[in-house]
C-alpha cells in the first residue's frame, strides 16, 4: 500500500513538471507583454509592469483592422467549408459511386502537403486571376485547410445515422430536404460544432498563406506580428500583447464549448 | 473424468468503487460425466461462474474442486479444463489442424502423437475434411466444431462451453444442438454449458442450474424444473410459450374454497393438493402452462367457458389466446389442430394436477413458502 | 380500398442480382406475408414498394395506378422497420407525432395530441411518452415504431420484421397482440419475416422467396400441406421436415417404396397411380417430425429399425433423433418418454401424411392434402 502512495506522488510530480514545461512559453508571453522595451533584456521576473504595449496596440487602430480582417477570412472560410463540406460528407457516407474512397482520400491528402510547397504556384495563379490580396482569395485557400477535417468528422456522423431513419421520415411525409433539415442536421450538430471550431483554430492561426497571398490590403493578425519587427529593433512587448489579444477569441471559444468539443469529437451522432 | 464441486463460491467486484455481488454463495455439485447447464438472463452471474471455474476470474471466497483437487489457486492451464469460447476465438492465420494442435505443441508433445490425436478428435467432430482450411473459410457451425475440438484435445476433466450456439442461426443452431448432445454421449466428459436460452439448456443438459441475480434458484433435471418450478421466476423463465401466470383471489363459495380472477372470468375449486396451503381472502399468483389447458366439450369443475381472442395455426400445433384483462393474455397450445376464429365460444379444461400456485410477495411456490415461515 | 400489385420487379446492387422477376398481387385488406431466409431480398422488395428504392425493371401499382414515379412521401404508405428507425433526438411523443406534423399529412396540434395519446394507449406506451428512444427496451422501441405507423390511416402498412429483435417469449405475446390489432385495423398489410411461425400465424397469404425468386405463393394451408418444393417444405416447421430418397419397387401388382435400402413400405393408392403413370423410379419422401411414430418392438412390416442418436426435451415436447442407416431422422415426441441414448428403436412413417417430391427438381409430386381436411382445418 505504501509504495502505491509513493508511486502516485511521483506520477503527480512528473505531471507537474511537464505542465510547467508546457505552460512556460505562455506564461513568458504574458510577462513580456507587460514589460517596457527598456526592461526587456535586463529583467526576468521582477520588473515594473506597464500597459504601454497594449496602449500602443489600440491607439493606432491598425491592429483592430488586422483583427477584423482575420475574423472575416476565418469565418468566411468556415462558412464556405460548411456549405461545401456537409453535402460532401453526406454524399461520401450515403452514396455508392465510383472512386468514392479515392475522392475521400484526396480530400484528406490536402492536409498532407506542406503549405510552403503549394503556396508558390498558388501565388502565381492568384496574381494572374486577381485573387491576390483579396478577402475571397484568402477564404478560398483557407477553405482548403478546413474542409478535409470537416468532411472526415462529419462523414463518421452521417454513417452513424441509420439509413432506415431517413426512410422512415420520408414515409412519414417529409421530402428529402425536410428530412435533411429536421432530422439529420440536429443529429450531426455536435460534430458540426466541434469540427467548425477546430477548423476555425487552424485557419485563424494560419501564417504561410496569409503572408504570401495577402499582406497589403488584407492583413491577418498573424502576419501583422511581423510589423513589430522594424529595421533597428524588435518590439517584443507589443508583439506579445498582440499575440495575446489575437489568441483571445480562440481561448474564449474553446473554453465555452470545451464540453461539446470533446463530446463532438469522441462520440457519434446517435449515442448518448 | 471427475466431479466438479462449487462450495459457497462468491464473486464481488467493484464498479465505481461500489461492491457488486455477481455471484452469491453458489453451491453446485456436478457428477462425473454429467452435462450441467448454467441458465439465466444476461447479467445473472452465469458467465462469471464459468470464468471462475476456468480460472479467468478470481474467486472472492469459497472453493472449487475437481474431484478432490482444490483448483482455486491453480493457473488456468493447470486446471485440466477445456473451454470453448463464445466467439470461437480461433487463431485466424493458422489452419484448422494447427488451431487444434496449438495447445499440444505448446506442451512439446511429439509431432506424431499430435497428428494422431488431432485426427481422432477431428473424426469425432466430423471435421476431417476441414483440417487444411483457415478459419475464415469456415461457416459458423464448422467454426464451433473446431472450437470444441480445440477444447477437447487437451483431454480435459471438465469441458466448459460458453454460449456455444448463440452465434448460429435457426436451422444450423438446431442441428448443432443435436450434435453437441450426441457428442456428450460419446465423450462422456463432465460438461458445463452456459446459456441464456432455456430451450438449449433443456435440450442439452442432464441437470439445469437456474441462476438469477447471482443466486441459484433451482438445480434439477429439465423435467423437474419444467414441471415443478420452485418459484415464479423459474416458472416464467422455463418453457416456450411461457407459462400463463396471473393474479387470483381465494374465496369461499358454498363452503368450498375457489380461485377466482378479479373479473371472475376464471373461477374454480382449489385443487385438492393446495387446500391446506390456501387461505380465504388471500391473493395468489396462479400459473398454468399453455400445454396443460385443453379444449373440451363437456363441463366439469375445472372448465372455463370463454371466447377466443386470437387464434393461430402453426402447422405443428395451434395456439389459442384469450384476453383475461388489459395486460394479460391466456395462451393455450394444442397439438390437435382446431379451427377457431375471433369471438368463438370455447370451453377450456385446466388440468388440476398441473396448476402452480405462487406466493404473491415472495414468488415462492406456495408449499415451499409455507415451509419456510 | 387499396390493392398493391408488383409486376416483373428486378433489382441488382453492384452486379449482384437481389430480385429477379417478382410479380404478385395483394388484395384489398389482405395480410400478405413475404417469407424467406436472410438475404433472400425481402427487405429490398418492401423498400421498392415503399418507393425508397427504384427497381431496375418492373412496375409497382397501387389501386391499379402505376406509382413508379411517385416519391415515398407521396405514396401514403406507412412502414415499420426492423431496427425501429426511431428519431433519436426526439421524445417518444414526437416520434409518434412525426407523421401528423409533416407537411404532407399535417394535422392541427390538438388532433396530434389526441391521436398520439390514443395510439399510445392501444400500444401500452402512454407512460413512456416523455422518454427518449435510448431509454427504452427493444420491446418498447418496437411499439413506438408501430405507433408511428398506426397514427395515420395509410393505404398500405409495410412491416419489415417488426418483432425479430424480441426474445422468444415476447415474440409469442407480440404475435398475438399483432393479430388482435390486425382484426381492428382492416388495412392492406405487407409483412416481411424470416420466422415461419409469424408467417403461418398472421398471413392470409404467404409469398415464399429465396435468392430473389418466388418459390410459392399461397395460403398458409397450401404452403404447409402442399409445399411447391423441398425448399418451402423445409422452411416451414421445426424441427424441419425429414426428406429422404426412396426407390419405387414392384411387388406382385402393388407398387411399394424402399426406404433406407431395405424395407418395402406400402403407399396410398393415389400415389401408386401417380408413380405408375409418370414411370418414376426414385422419389423424395418428406415426412414431418410429428407424423412419425416410434416403439421398441417391431409392430409390423413397415417399422424401420434405428438407433437413438439424441433426445432433446424442450418442455412438453422433445426432439428425438434416430439414426437409421447413416441418416438422421427427427421425431417430435412427448418429453416424458422414457428413452435411452444409443438404444435400438423402431420408427413407423405414417404414409398417409407424407409429401412426395421428384428427385430431379425437388418439386412437389403429391401431398396428403386429400386427407388432411378430415382432421385439419385452417383459419379463414
């Protein structure tokens, strides 16, 4: 019995150490966001906290613009992938057609290629067709990031719903569309919420595409970070503050629907 | 070949830190060469009992003996028990031959002897033609034969069969049942079968142990449990179609005790053998098997005049259903084929010898319930 | 008034033929059972009638109008599904109410409420109305599924193995309940099952299908006593009918049968005539387990000697399996019979009750239906 207690104590200690290791960058970020540039390099934990960095951030109004840009492209991408992804996932789950599995795999494979590999050709294409540095251009490319995840999660959900249930509803007097809206959408809701949220996080944090396919008229927060690097100095404090502010929506979202997220990803449509 | 004895065997396991008594003080004595069925609804503790005998599960308290060997602390492989798993559990990459021989090889028995043994057992189970096949190519019934062959190859003292027919359907199931019954007469090895299907238990076993909620209800031959169920649970569990069981009140009429349903649809004299147990004004549970009611023409004291609610002709037999009240239907099974339709008036004769009376509260057979108090 | 007719239905999935050339007509108010083993194509056929699948060839008629191009929601049929197909996110009440709230069969909310209560009371699920399907037992789910179909008055009820998932005892009870309900409903019903007891008990007529083809259509009486072939004969009855080869031999002027290679057994005159006319030398003889007698002494010349192979009591009755000449013969006997395993036994086949099949196509030659009316009568 005694040794059991020691073991569990050691386990807790190990977990604590790991938690410190994992959380340290975040803590460090918070700390430097309250530091003045002067104290940046000569203090560690003891310094006189200041809100200057935040003040600078919001005084110019520029940052708010980046934030809004980021919101527009992320939400746009998610809406587009819901509109495309839900029917696609349904088709993959329900219908039998030639090359079904290959198509499903192709969707997933969008996530395989490193972004940097595809971004150059896309850059050239975008310039040619005038999508470079536009909202739609970014939404278009972000949708490629979020769609595969959406399709793969939702396909599982659709497969869990028995075909007979759909048939039953048809015979009850509902048309196919009514069945889809009234019976099926409520059942895939947890999956829809979870996958939308996850996709939102991926898209919101994307850097490569935002940097190379936009930057002047449309600037996302991730790219905006670079603006704090000037030719002679790096404004670490302001950068940290900007990072914190821009990750706020995601943190809030994640906390708010944490329960749904876990449930949505780990359970099917019909259980529970 | 040996006896199998379970003495006060208990099993307690913990679920969410709360103790659950899966098996409560189980006592069983299976004779040498006997075929015993552990029968009960799912979750009654029968599989746990089997797993304890096999050594796959710890015994919380009590003892298990094979012959005079106490096997509680023996490793499963040293208990000399053959277990045929419910889902066959054959090794997919091995042929049937290697599946059956797997165990002997592990014991380092000479290859020639293994070959002999396998062929002997394969002949017994009629799977000689299948020896070179892989499990995936076999039908359900064939897999079950291989499964049993693998359990028998160790020449066990006790053979354990865990729901051997549950994965087979319809006709194959019935054929396999006959096969297993015949096999037992050939090998004559003490055999325990776990099943939730009362027909299977009745058909196969010499004696049946009926378990409910971890407690042994009755241990007897198929005919004993069928004809003399000790309580309402056993009465309802054994027999298909199930026994008709409904509420009656004992009333006095013209100085004679009568049983009567609430709506007086059924009313007749309390049979001789129950008179000393039945009290006037008390409620009882009245049971009679559908086969113990016959359609008759003349009246006597056990005749009920009623109307047919539903009539079914099933070829081998016909079934007549009479609605007693909103919740209860009285079923009658007759091997003589009649021709009735809804609303026909008929007379039914209850066989007074085959009436079962149970205590309303405890569900015990009335003779027993009185002995106990 | 509703009659259903299907004509030349063919359907295949991915080159695998599921149904080939199915035609039949279901009369108004008839209870029509489609019976067959698993994988016979029964459910596909029902789904075609419901409009869920489109047949590759053939037509479906409702009241003599072709409904091939009518959407399922517009066919006015109600269906009960094998796995219930309840809406998991709705309560029992909302599940049952669903048809009356649909655009096609919309009713005012107070009518919905009244009807749901009425149906729930009939099915004895009125105390479950607020629950979710996940909180119900299989028997209760099945009642909800039935309720959803019963709440409106469709032209046709389609039922796909509605009581398959219940245990034997509940099935016995539900079958009686269904039959009772059927009398009150009086609506054309097509019922799919693989349980021969359900088919015999409920049906006005039965269509036996196997591997996508119809083997026989007939009343329960015809199916049981005059099976069109060996498949139908062995599908109805448990234990299944014993069928074995018999040689026709001539003794003096009488034609007799030699079964198991040795005995000369007398056969009824009409069958002798038939065999003589068709010049048949080998027939297949079918005899149901309850029509074989047994004894321990040789009572007459027709007795065949065998050995007890197994004896399985099943309550009031028992299955006795006798090994005769390397073949197993099954008998239905009272379970209190005193029988020892491996003991010698004599069986006697009641030749008046045998069914004869031809040895090539295994189709019906003759059955004892000419005599059966004396002792046997069927419902309807």
